[in-house]
């Protein structure tokens, strides 16, 4: 067997594979012998069919199948053994490939077109400048976040005052008939009402201003505008049973509790950030500010890499690419593609490929390594960021660990995270290599910048 590569130019080549009978005959004989043992042909016992009949029935198809397997294996083995950085997949050569005749030929030659990744330099240095945005949340938005924490971690406390709309009024609810407890009555010992949820204004007025010890007569269906879900919750019955309830009820107020937001103290600091992370209000605000500002980091990183991409593509604008081959491969690789769509989409595809090759070159030349621990650490950061979006900044370690394990159990997620870790390490190298102009920007201006960038990207796609 002979396998050779003929480079037709810097980025295109033809791999030729020459086979002689000894290269494939053993595999063909073995495969035919397996057919002979399995064949069930009338007039012959299973496994006793003459070889000549098996050869006549299956010889050509088995020969073709075994040669195709051998050629495919040798093709990719040659590519791997010779460290060929090919683009796309090899395609059958349409010009030099000779017609194959499995009936007559014993020696075969197969030729495949391959696209070779171009060799290029990436001249990046401190003369090249890129901007990195450090996003800062405005003071008023930070104050709103501190207030939100105080509100979220507040508690209800018993008060000896008249009830207001947002208080929780607790007491005994008793079904009545003509002002008296009803026979076979419905009675709830631990009833709870928040006046602000009552839809009927007249009923609401009865509870607002009421005190412990007061007894209020009301009709649940009137109070909640026949909302079965709210009535069933109040009376602790099923929704189906609500339609049977038409009576008035008394509500004997036993307790009024009022929500008090948390104080800016150590208890709040520990609940938000974790026990002992900070010990003063100034440190708490500084940590929260840092945490919230970091939420903009992925978007800031993305903008930085977009500008890096533009810089790199500008430097590689004259790099030769196997355009004709890639267009042909794109047409074969996806049946939905047409020559028209490929011509339209190809410039963007070629740019993406150039940038991808640039990152590969950086990783190889800088000997950038990605370990499992890198991916696991990144997964933990992603998980923390996701919890933080829902205001959960102090997630228990075991909950976070289990969440990360579930994330890493999905192979698609792992691949995406691996790619992102690679990009992050490439970004760090870029920051060390080019001149980085760090620019502080308010979150409002940054959101505007992102919006403009998205609009530009949308227009480019159209």
C-alpha cells in the first residue's frame, strides 16, 4: 500500500492511496467466510454453501465494502500520522480519479482533495491597542440593591397597633348563619389575611385599622371576587369545594404582624455574603459593589474579544485560503446549503475560520494547557453567576457543588465550557501582548454600548 500527498499549492493538496491485491484480500476472504457460515440458501445446509456460490453472490459488494473501509482508515491515519492540519473533510477528487471497476481491477488508486490550513504569522505587540471596559454600577442603583437586600432578608414581627394594608392579620375564621355559628360549620383556627390582597374595597376597609380582639364579619367570595384559588387558600379547602361556600364568616383577630426590613448589621452581612466574609458596613458595600460590577465581566470580555477579532482579521486579510474547496465542502456537508447561500455566507464563514485558526495558533505556540480543574473552576463561577442573578449570593457549598456536578454531567455543556476556558486563556495572553486601554464606564452607558453593538451585528447578518 502506498499513500502520498501532492500539494497543488500552499493550501490545497491531493492524497493518493494505491492498493494492491495483498493489501485487501485477507479482509475480503475473512468477510466472505463469515457470509458463508451465516448464509441460509435453499438446497444447502447452513454453513456448507460452496465458496464459489458465496463469491458469485456477494464477492463484488464485499470487495467494495472492504476496500472502502481500508481506504477510509488509511486516509485518516495518514492525516493523523503526518500532523496535517486540514480544513473541512477530504473530498473525492473529481478530475484525476480514475474509474473503479471492481469486476476486473485488482489494483486500485483513490484520490482525495484536501484543504490545508494556511501557514501565517500573527504579529501582535504593544503597538496594537485594544480597549477593555471596566463597568461600574451607579450609586443610585447600588443603593437600590442594598435596600433590596434589607427588604428580602426582613422578618414579620408582632405589633400592638391597628393593622395597615401590608400587615399579616392572624386569627380564627368561623362560618356563620344570621350572625350565629352555622351548624356543621367551617372553622379555621389559624386563618391569615393580608388586607392589600383583598379585592373588595369595602371588605378591605374593615381590616385596615382593626386591632387584636376585633371580630370582623365578611364574605370570602365578595372579598376575593370569586377567585377560587384565593378562597380555597384562605379557608383551607379544595377549589372544588369553594362553590359550596356562600356563607358569611367572622374573623376574630388574635395577632397583627408587620414586616420589618433587615437592619444593616452583621446578621445581614452574613446572610448575603456568607458568615464572616465582611465585618463592617463599608466592607459589605464594597463587596456587594464588586460582586455586582463583576456581573458585567462576561459582556465586557465579549466586547474585548470582538475588538481583538477585528484586529487579528485585519492582520490576516492577505492570508491565502482554500476558498474553492471550502465552498464545495460546505455544499456537500449540509444538504440545506445551496450555491447561492454559500456565496452569501462564505465571507463570514471564512472570517470565523481565520479567527479560530488564530486562537489555535496562540494556544499551540504559547503552550496553553487546559486541565480538568480549569473547567471545573469555570463551571463553579458560572453556577455562582447564575444563582447571583436570582439574588442568591450566598449559596451553601453542598448545593453549589451538586449543581456544578449536574452541569459537568452534560457533555455538550462540558465542551462549551472547555471552549470558553480556552478563549479566556487566549484573552489573558492578548492582554499581556497588546496595549490595553482600560476605560471605566457606567452600567447605563455600557448597556447602551451593548445595544448599539447588537444592532450593528444584526445589520451585518441581514
